[in-house]
């Protein structure tokens, strides 16, 4: 009864924490209105209070009569694109400061084609002028469109919105953040013993926050390509794939799902959601496309396809369908990483660290097969450290994880080596307190021990040969065909690429290519392993169309601190993996060698498929490609200790673990707020 009452009190504390954080966020987001707005209404800007010029080229000017300027929280106006591409505009706001000085603020905005009512978050006082200009952005327009004459969009109907806002996206984020923070504090005893539940709370809360704020258009890496495969699987067996033009445009045509044309406010997000729900039909349209499906990637798409298949039974709108698809991916990823953290006997902090990287949470909240790859390989790493008894399921998960991307095949050899040779040596049980043997037939015992050793040796050799066979099989099935008979083409986004010419160059000039490879790997070492590229990039949101690189420095500090603390034998030494029995030096060296081999395959794959023949630099490589290799790479630098191990028990260990959980939560929340909620739903 006491336990039940205690649980109820703590659950109430979680709810109270969520409500408190919601109230704080409501006050912060409305602070400018509460402080500056004389009239908290949404009213048109008329000629009585300002000079308004709407030019034929799409630009506009507002000059206020009030000499001291006015306060505007949100500027609203109607915008209509006259071409099939998004309208890119600069909103220049000029404000009086210190009575006479004029300061200029520029708000850049790219309007989605399906959003007709633009809302720009300004939140400035003493505004004397607002100018809206067309922005020529080469990344968002085609050459043909650049040559078009005349206006590309029209603007009219300006309004100043100074109402107190109850933003659902912000309040949901605040509630989930408050609930997660309260849970970590109030249920810390559970998290000390079971770090996987910390992953569950932090991953689900911040994942749902991110997922709710992401627009229903392309935001993830190659999301439209992955979406085609998911829809193709979801159409089995009945083949109910009937897209109308609007829905097909969202899947295929970049001008419509352009990653640079995203909502910039809560109002725009809601309008885009409603418009896509009304315009896009995936059930009764005239188009029945046959999307290309690569068989070895099918397992990675099954969870998302199942979500789409189930959602279709309820006939939801397009945006809801995309939400369910992404939610299925988030659930799958969280469940897999939960299992990985739970199963791994050592370096739980490292597994948790990788699982909660903003890059990984973002990919799990979009349509992508990377979360499946990372999840399967992470579970395999966990089973690897549990010993040879788990070598078969370990191999199965390694194979599943490598199916979509065979370049990770060398990790299978890491798993076999660590499983076989990382066993702790058990002490003999036939020795008495004085160290004398109590057995009566020592010769027989020695003979049995030798026979057992020979049998173990044969078993190890057999497993090594089996692992080598599987590894060679991967090379033969997925890599060798590209070398033997490559297509005379590659990824068209890389330019005039030719896989055939690249392979010929590598085979005919191995030394020259080795120099290119090693030089590129050296120059990108920091970005691929310790920088924003692998930790905090979020597709087109952070890296593609934004100069912001995310808050990756705290993650680098956390990684370094975790590696250093794992060598503290005073607090973290454990009997089962003490000293050299936990990844001996030869195993560490072999692990790093295989990580290097897999990295070289990643670079080579992009050189063949994405790089123009003859280039001295390799194009197309991204930091996210190295995430599945992080655990063994960093594990090779760690000691035997684990700051999140349930057997630590000491005050220092518990205090460190609590700080670690809170840091993971707050830094991830900061990335979600800055890159998603404030960017699209503010």
C-alpha cells in the first residue's frame, strides 16, 4: 500500500511539473505582448496609420505615421506564388532605438506553395518601417525560373497580430519537457538501476515534441525516396496506390516538397497541415505509380509500412498519414535502442549517448531506414559484449543492420572477435583455502581440461570461419557486383558521375586512389567523429538551409567526460570485467582496424556513386554515415567502468548518473526547441 501511495504521489508530481513548465512557457512566449501591446487584437494595417505600397514586382513597403513607431508581435499578409516554386522573401524591419537611432532586422522566409497566409514572428517595438523584398535564392529556384520575367508572387492584406497566444505546439513541448524532467528527478532510483528507462522517457518525450512540430513535407535526408518504398510495401497485397497530382508532387517533385520552403509559425504549420489534408489524395487519384523497391531494404521499411497500412484503414488526411509513418519509425527506433541499452553489460552511458544524439532522434522522426540500421547494429553490439553464448543472435542483428548498407559489413568481424576472445577467465573451483588441490586424480582432470581446450579451439575456429563466410557473402552479394559490372551512371545529384569509370580508376590506380582516400579521411576526421555533422545535424533543417550547426559542443564534452570517467577504477571497477579482461589491447586494435575498414568502404562507396570521375576529393559523405561505427570506436578508448552501471551504487556514481540524464534531456530539448518548435511553430 505504501508503494502504491508513493507511486501515486510521484505521478502527481510529474503532472504538476508538466503544468508548471507549461505555465512558464506560456508566459515567456507571450511576454512581449504582455509588456508592449496596447491593444491585444489582430487588426488590419490601414492607410490611416501607415503608408502602404504594394508593388507590381511582388515587393511591398509599410511606413507608419507614428513617429515613435509601433509594436507588432506577428505580421500577417496574404501571399500567392505565380510560379510553381516557393516564394523567397526578406522582411526588413526598421526600429527606433534610443529615441533616434534606427536599427534594421532582416527576417528571411521561404513560403511553402500550399500556404497562402503568411505569418512572420517579429516581436519588435518602435517599428517605423517594414519592407518586403523578393530574394533570389539559387538553391531554391531552377535556371528556367530565374529567367522568368515579371512578378513571381503577389502580396496584399497586411495585419498586426498582437493577441495573447495559446500555442499548442509550444505547450505540448513544455508539457513533455516538464514531465520528463519531473520523472528523472522523482523516479531517479529506477533510472539508477535501469538506464534504459531514462532512454525511454527522454527519447519518447523529445521525439514526440520534434515529431509534432515537423511539417508534413520533406525535411529528412532523401525522405521522398524512402517514402516511395514505404508506400510500395504498404500497397501490398491489394495495390491500393492511387495518388492524385498533389499527393504525387509531395512524394516526387522537389518544387512542392522543397526542404527550404517550410512553415515559419504556428499559423503556417496549421494551414499547411489542413491544405495538404484537403489537396493530397492517396486513395482515389488517377495516378498509380510503381515505386522502385530494393529487396534488401525491405526489413528497414516494414515498421513504417505497417503504420501506413493500419492508418489507411481509418482514411486519414495526408498529414496524418505522414505523421503515423514517422511515429512508427520513432517507436521502432526507441524500442530497439531500449533493448540495446538494457542488454549491453558495459558502456551503457555510451550506448545511451549515441541513442539520444539529435541526429538520431531526428532521423527516427522522419521517413528513413537509418534508425533501423543503427538499432539493429546497436543490439548486435550489446549481444557482442555478453559473450559467445549470444553469437548467433548477434550475427542475425548484424546481418539485418548491414542489409540496407553493406558497407558496414566489417562490424560483423568485430562482433565475432569480441564475442570469442573477450571472455573473462573463471577461477578453478577445485582449490582449497590453502591453495592445495583437493582432487584425487589430477591427471584425469588435466586430461579433461586439455580436451575441453581443444574442443573450444575447434569451436572458435569454426565460428571464425562461419563469420568470414558471411562477411565474404556480403561482399559478394552487395559490393562485388558494383566492382565487376558497375552501371555507367551513379547518383545524379552528384553531377556527371559514372560508377564504371570510377571503378576502373580505382582498380588501375590503387595507389593514387589510396592517397585520395587517406587525405579525405584525415581532413574530415573531426567532422565525421566529433563534430556537428555526426551529432547535431538535422537534415535540411540544420545543415542544408541553415547556418546553425546545433549545440554539438556539450555533446563533445559529455563524450570526453564519459571516456575519462570510465577509467576511474576506484568507483567503477567490477569483478566480471576487471582489468584486461574487458577488451584487451589486441582486441581494441583489431576493433579500430575494422572501424577504419568500414569507414574506408563508406568513403569508397560515395566516390564511386556520387563523385565526378577524376575528382581529387570525395563528394557526398555525411557525418551520419559513421554513427553505426561510433560504439566500437569509442568503446576501444573506454575503461572497464560505467557511470550508469546498476552495480556502482556509490553516491558519486549516482550523482554522476543523475547529472548525465538531466544533461541528455536539456541539451536534446534545446536542439528540439531551437531547430523545430521555434523554427516552424513559434
